[in-house]
C-alpha cells in the first residue's frame, strides 16, 4: 500500500477504494513491481485453477480499482477488481483527420500493440530487469518468447489460448504487423473500419470501394524473399504485377518461380514509387524524381492515367479503349489474333498517337 496502490475517495459516493498506480509515476524502486491478487485457502496455501497447475493469481493493470481487502473471502464469480472505462477521445472530424492521415501514410504508432506471433498457449517465463517474459507455446512444443516492459499492460493470462495475430499487449495496432501476421484481407478490413469510423461519426457516407482502391495502390509492391530462376534479387521491391508476369514466364520454361511477401507503403511513398517517372514528378520532389530518371535513362511507357493526361493523350480506359486498340492494330497491320496473343494491347506502341486518333474521328 502506498507503493503500487493508492487509496482514493470517490467524489460522488464518498467511498474509499484502492487504485493501482501507473508505473511511470512510481519511484525507481517500485517501477518494476507488478501488483496482483492471489487467492489462497483458509490455511494460506495457494490455490490452483481447476484442472490445471496454474496458480489462481491475477495481475492488475494500471488504473484498476481493487474491490476487496486483504484476507477477504471470495467465491466463484465474485469481482476481484474492475478496470474503469476510458473516456472517449476526441473523434470529431478535426481530431479524426490526423488519424486518417496516419493510416493512409502507414505510420507506426508510438506504443504499438504486441500481437501473437504464433497460435498457442500463453505462459510467463523468468522476468528480467524491467521486462517480463511472455512465452507462447504451439501444439508441437515450439516456444516463441517476447520481452515486454513491465509497465505495458498484458491483456492475456497464463494458460490462455491465443491465435496468431491476436493482441496480447494493449496498444494501437500496427498495420505492418497485421499484414505480416494475418495477410492482406484482414489488413484491408482493419484500415477500412478505422477510416470509416472517423467519417461515420460526422454522418459522412463513403462507399468502401473508394477506400479499398487506395489500399490496393498501397499494397502494389512486394518484397522478393526468394528470386528462384527469375531475374529478381532477394530483398528487392518490385511491382506485384511485374512479379506475377515473370512467374508466368518461369512456369512456361519449367523454372523456379519467385517467392515474395506484400509490402505496405504510405500513399506518399506509393505515389513516388510508381514506375512512371512523369506521374511521380507531378506529385512531389519533382527535381529529385526527374534527376534520378535522367541518370538511369528511364523510359516511360505511358501505361497509367496520370502520365497520359500530362502529355495530352487519351487515357487508356473507358468504353472506347477496345475499339481504338483494334483500329490502331488494323492500321499497323496486325491481325486480331495477333493482338490477343500480345496480352495487353494498350501497352503496344504504335506510330499513330492517341491524340491524333480522337481528332481524326471527330473530323
């Protein structure tokens, strides 16, 4: 009492209760202490949870209000301590927009939540100075250890079963961890939900497909884990579509394909990492983008929308795209079957520019 717990009097009821103090506000001697409630029998012998060898003890997070006094009798289902509900944070549009920006820029939070690396049973190992050892053991007996600062709030108990990607230490989830452990679809669902929450509070209705389109562009890049027999190097980041095309060629030659995992880029970085240097230069850091493109001798194939608009061509999209593709192919002397074998007719370079097509048609 007075070290990890302080007595507080409720202003409304006038009742006195013991509250667990925040480790950051304790002295250096009490900073590493972890207050807990231990249940013993009448003889003072420590009780075990039914059917296990796990002791009946409950670690208390900072701010927990202890409902019992030492030596009090408890039964099954009695409240030992309660955690007060946090007051709602500022979630209006002005307070929420920075949150939306953080999500779209894929920034890492200051105090990130710790997610379970594997599926298994939770146990606690030997603590080190200032840190507690959290161990998760899977079915095969393989253990994964995580050292967690003692002032962080662990929200799982010893003997609890956790699934891969489940939160074990309280905090704000890191989008990169969700992608690494759970995959693309759970990450997309998380980002859509978090972004929609901000706008729904203001009564703004946004269809999920608009947010999902942005997320798709953020997940456009992959990192090569194993290059196989392709031209990719390990650790290289490349476009997902380019890797898939290269793997198709490798399979046709009975060669080993490349193995990769998705990479999450913020919208600023994703815009600058596009293959088109014209599109990237129109966004930010124009001088740097154009200088690097000139040094590399880069070639822009004008496959996207922005770069075509910038140079004054028709965009490679819309209902008239297939018609113009066939007409230009016929003028270039390609048969329709040859056009289909190319796979992407709009990427074929013809002598006749698209802008002249539209002017001649209008005439």
